[in-house]
């Protein structure tokens, strides 16, 4: 009996010693990591500050003006390039919008979104000129998009109509 | 294995028994101890494992930045603190000072080689070579790989825009102690280590500031003026969007506190601003119903007031109605109007406009208005057209803002107002109402007339409807006036049908040139400046051009070719 007990006690001592050591080591490692991260954050913040100051310095209006005058064919915007109202663009009396704003309809059924798979096919057929490059997205972003689309499709037509009516109220 | 049974008989049995008992007791104590330990371990390992909230993990680092940033209304950094290394040397560790001095000179070209060499051969243990290096210079020095060169960090205040916003920001000294501007006024915020992450947001828009500064520079040069100043104010909130005063200084460099370039003409300088004040007199006349638009005064003969004879600069030599008095900037008409208003009402009105006290701008150096020591009939007359009373240009700008924005006086501020503050302004208390909204509407139309037909014609901008008033004040000097030296100013409101911005510009002692027929008055010098500025800032602020509508009270003005 006493031997079993002694054996158990020794085992307990060993296990607890090991776990204490382990715990201590883990904590130490974490502390170390934390200190590293903290100093990294400090460094990064410092770098961000330097970069912000540099950005402000490089985007001084005076410098941008000089650069744009030298490198761009564009000139400063003139006020006649701005339009306050559609009527100002034509000499005809008053202009009516060709399509009425959506809000004028009591109930408007949402249209099915074009299927992404057919979309892709069409896209492939289009000839891409060498000058134009398609922007490449990160894979994760693409995945998210797909999930989002799936979610949209899962909603039944009835639900979407309900949602639309809900919007009007 | 068979347990061996040891048996001790006799007297020894008792001793054995005691020993065994002690052993059991000891073991019990140890077991208990280890059990507690084990339980504690398990509880730490299992139940508190997720608790990672040790001090510093939520960590704002307060050691990093000693002084908070200053940003403009769009978040562009105007002032920030950077760690800048200073280069020192331990001469005992240097083997070849001659060679090293050449290398250092190559990296830091504005040092003198003799001085560097002297430092490198010094007998002291540590000598400074240069304080506050740029990161690039530090990199280059590090690349030399010389163990005798040591860096130590120091904080330096950096103003990326140089002299552009100098008069608003002020500057700091060697140990980052503020010496002027908002740096000094908001030192409590800026130097508070707990708020070092929280930038001070100014109402300044750096883009407008640049335009204002550029136009002022151009016109100061064109008219060989001694200086110039300008301010752009939000007409409805009182925010100062741009404020410039020439000459200016670079806050990155040390400038003597009493250097003339430190003088802020818009906030600090007090001037007799001249005809801009007619806006106040006419507005008061209309608001108190002393006159209406169709009444007027005879301005055909100069008037004698005390020892002065008062002429009109743009004399029409006939009877003028109120719009004409304002549009042609008639001194005679204005002073007769002021006489009808009376001293008491004029004084009370000026007081309400804040002309008797310092402006609220958040800078300690703001100028105190110089008021006439007594307010008799002479002062009544002269102050009505802006002489005999000296105020800062900001006084005039915020006063005119109140004349056109519906009659509410909003104190000018250098701090960005957030949405809730702007809301509380528009919902507005009554106590800052200085004139009625109807009078304000009339004043807008009169100011528009000045630009269309009167003295401010050269401020006209195609596509925009703007209003304004010129001012040409003869500079006072030593008790008298120097007839030649003037301060020409133009205060403008734009767009006039729905005022959003007040633009003020002034030139100190401009000299007439050939193109202006050797005239240096406000209409010839400051008005085109403001016109140019509005032409440039309008599209930036997204203000769509307005078609010219029928101009109110146009028919009341008799336009003649003489100007």
C-alpha cells in the first residue's frame, strides 16, 4: 500500500515539477514574444510616423503643382467644368430623365443577377489588347466574393420581394 | 515479490512505533502540500489559461511620442515629432581622423572639415559632431562602419510644409518648448503624454492655404508691397480655413522671437482698415431703419469735420442713394448716414460685432483693437468709414461674415468643428444675432453690386456670383497720416446667393504699376488677388458655377463711365 502511495507521490512530484517548469517556460516565451512584438510595434509606429511626415512633405501642394505642370497634360479645373444641374447642359428648355427614378414605382421586382459562370465565359471571348492588363485579385478575396454571391442566390425570389417592399415602408 | 515483514520486539517496539508515526505524519504533510500544489497547477493551467491580460498588452506607448501631432482639417500632418539621431564621436576609438573627416563631410556637406577634424582629434571622451540628422544621413554614417561614431536619439519637431502654415502653428525651441502660435496655446494638450496619440485638428485646409499663400506672394511682388495678409473664413461656422501673412518664416529653423517675419498681420496686426467698415455702417442704417434703400444723401461737396475735410475717392459729385453710397464707396454719404444713426447706436453695434475686444482666435498673440479715447462727433464720422479705429483683419472678416450669413456672429476659430458643433450653430441661439436676416439679405445684394458695378469690378469671376467691398486706408504714422502709404484690402463673400466663404486679402503699402494706371487702391490691387483666388478655390471646393440671375437693386444705380 505504502509503496503504491510512494510511487504515486513520486510520480506526482515529477509531473508537477515538469508542468511547473513547462508553464514557466511557456510564460517566459510568451513574455519574450510580447516584448518582441511591443518593440516591433514601437518601431513600426515610429516608421509610420516617419512615413506620414514624408508623405506630407512629398505631397506639399507647391511640389505637386510643380510636378503636375511638368509631367501632366492636365490643367487646373475650371468652374465651367462643374455642372450643378442637368438643365445647364442643354439649350432645350427643361430636360426630362429618360428613365424615371426607381422610387416612382410602387413595387419593382428585383432582377436576377447575371450568372457568374456565363459571365466568365463571355469575358474569355473578349480579346484583351496587350496594353490592358486585368488586375489580379488575391485568392481569399475571390473566395469571399463567391461566398457572397452564393448567399445572394440562396434567397428566394419571394424573400427578395418582401425585402423590397419592406424598403418602401 | 514477497514483502518482508520486519518485527521488532520488546522495548524497541515503542521507539519503532514512534518513528513510524512521525514518518506517516511527515508524509501526510508532504502529500497535502503536493496536492495543494497540483490543484493549484491544474486550476492555473485549465481555468486561467485564457486570461492573457498582462500589463502592457492594451499598451498605449507613452514613451514614444513626447508631443502630439497637429493635422489640418483633412488629416494632413502639419507638425509631428520624429526621433532624430544625433551624431557623436569617441575620439579614442578613431584610427584615421583625416580620412574619416573627409568621409563625414561627403555625407554632411554643410559641416566644415576643419571643425570635424578638430572634433575627431579632441582629447575628450565624447564630442558632438552634428545634432538632428535625417534618417538617410544616419544610414550613410552607419555604413561607414566606424565604431567610434555613436548615435543618440532625440525628438525633433518637424513641420513638413515649411513656412506655409508658419503663422498659425508658431514654432518650438530646441527642447520642444513652444514659443508661439497654436503650439503655445494648446501646449497643455500637445505636451500631455496621455493624449500624445490624439492629434490636434485645426480648421486649416492646406490646399486653400497654399493657394492663398501663392496669390499673396504673386501680388506682393507685383506691387512691391511691404507685406500682405489674407484669410479665408467659413461664413457659417467661423472656422479659419486658411490664414497667411507675408513675410513668413520656416518653423523648422530657429527664428528670433522679435523677427519681423514672425509678425502675424491677420491676427496680431491692428490697422485702420478703411472702407470695409462702410459695410457695418450701411447695415446698421438699414437694420435700425434709419434709412431705406431709396433714401440717400447729398455727396456733391466735401464735408468739414473738425480739422479735416473729407472727400470722396471716387467722387460722383451728386446726390447718391444708399446702394450708390455703398457701391461707389462714398465717404461723404457714409458719414452723413452715420450722423443720422448716432453715436450710441453705432458704439453698441460695434461692441456687438466684437470690435472692442480681442478676437477668439486660439493664439496668445492676438492683437487688441485700438479704439478712439473718446467717442465724439468726429470719431462717429471717421469710424463709419474705417478710420480712427484700428482692428485686426480677422475682426473685419468675421464681422462681414455676420453681415451676410443671416446676421449671426460666429467667433472665428482655428479648431475644426465637428458635425454636432456645426449643427448647434445652425440651430443657433438668438444672442449672437447682430442684424436681422432681411438686412443680411439686402447686404448680400449690395455687396454683389460692388463687384458688378462698383469699386470691386476687378474681382469679377466668370461663372461665380461674388460680393465684396474694397478698402483703401491711409496709414497712420506719428499722430498724422502719410498720404502716400496705404493699406489696400478687399473683403469678399462667395457665393453671394448662399454665402459659404469669406475671403479677405490686404496688401501693405502696395505701389501702383503701369497696368493699374499707378493706382494702389484696394480695387486695383487686392480685388484682382481675391478674384484669382476664388477662381482657383471654387472648383476645388466643388462649388458649381451659377448662372447670372437678375441683379437686385441694379436699377437703382446710375452707372457712369467715370471711375
